[in-house]
C-alpha cells in the first residue's frame, strides 16, 4: 500500500460525498491507496453516507472509524494509528481534489523525499492562507511521521504537528506546484466560519507565538499544552 488518505469527519453528511468522489475519480491505481475516515462525535448521518459510498466503491480500500473525541487532531490520530500506506495524506471532509491526477503527481513527486508541499490550491477565501501551511498541502512519509501525533489542544494542533515533523533529522522536502485541492472555507457552519473568521488576527498571532514557544521550549509537554491552550 503506497498512500493512506486520512479524513476526519464531523457532521458532514451533506459534504463528504464530494470529497470521496474526488478520490474515486483519481487515475492513480486504486489498489495502491486506502481511505481512512474517522467519524468524530457525529449527530447526523455522516457514517451512513460514508458506508454507502464505500459499498459503491469496492475497488477502494475504505475503513470507517467512529469516535467521540470532538477534536480534529485526535480524530486524525486514529487514522495515523491505523494507516498502513508508505505515505500519509490528510484531507478535510468538506474539501475535494480538483484534478484526477492529484494522487499520481504527488506520489511521483515525493519519491526520494520524506515530505512534499503543494504550492497552489483553490479557495473562495484566500485570506485563510494566512493561518499557515495546512495539512492538506502536505504529503509525508509514514516512516518520518513515526510515533508523532497531534496534540490535544483547542487549535494549532496541525501547525504544531507539521513543525514537529520539520524539525526531525530525517525531514527532506520537495514541492509541487498544483493546484490539486479545493479548500472549501469558510463553509457555513464550519469551525472556521463560526469562530475563526471573526478572530483571524488573533489566530494568526497565536500561531506565531506557538511557534516561538516550540522553538525555545525546554520544559515538559504538559506544561507546553497549558501554554498553547492559554495563548490569546
């Protein structure tokens, strides 16, 4: 298995089919990738939609997990704990791939490297790019990820995860132009739309401070978690 695609999903019954269909349209050999969908604290029919899609696409190895974390980072960890692919790629369940050669191009580009960053994408709100390079702009070798996992913090968990990988001795990155991905943000009802969009400056500043703390951190993780949670 070459690629594990990890998708956290919370109450996305009206959106996740488009994400999954964009995976199904890939020209990349379907026997060489798997899809791990982590339904987290869902109160709608997300699980039913996902299972129906999996039944209709038996040529794609799909695994569905149901958890009650209420935290995207912890949901992604479930995917990481169960992934078997040589490379890890994260998607958000309300976004989608816009090119049928996305997976094949990414897989080809990352050969000889432990990480790939995709430069361009499409989005209705470019200001969201201020937050920093999100997970879906990256592909990582599972060997590089190792036992590194997302932290249980309110936000910035993806940013801290990426930074942690970049500081590993085995990190080597290449880039791919794109665009391959549509970032559907701010989607009505999403965390970004309900919280982040009204506090963008605060979150951008918080990420910068989190990075500074990580660069100069000498204490234990529990203290770091408290420090990140208290950023304002």
